[in-house]
């Protein structure tokens, strides 16, 4: 894998945004476990306790949806990416909070 190659080339750290298709974080966990500093941005892996640079997606989605509701839109849909990503989960949580939905698919 490319991450193993980079680590073998003595990089000092890794700044990464996870692809929406990524479901297996084993290599990242192993590299972090070996002491490689990792900083996630945008899309993060919550299972790895490291630095993360994120925006408040929950508040952003909440405000965008509230704007649509305030302008009398009723049939509002959401197209989301991989449910394993924190960014997707926060968007869905914001929508559910607005519409008082306790579960989503």
C-alpha cells in the first residue's frame, strides 16, 4: 500500500483526508501505533486518537436545512457519501435533529 511505502521512506508525518470509499483503516492505525504523526482534515478516522482539522458540519448542515425549511421547501433530500465517515454521520444527525427523526437509513 502507498502508506507503507511512504512510511518506509522516512516521512516525518502524514496529513490526510480519507477517501469516501475507504472502509479499512488498519494501515493508518498501524502507522500511528508505530509513532507516525498523523493529522486528519475534512474526513477523519474517529478510531485514531490524533490531531484533526474539521469544520462544524453538524451546524452547517443544520443551518442549510433550516434555511430551506424557512423558505417553505418541504421535499428536502440529502445525498450522502460513505456512512463510515464522520462528515456523513454529522450531516445525517443534523437532518434528524431538525425533523425529530430518531433513526435513519
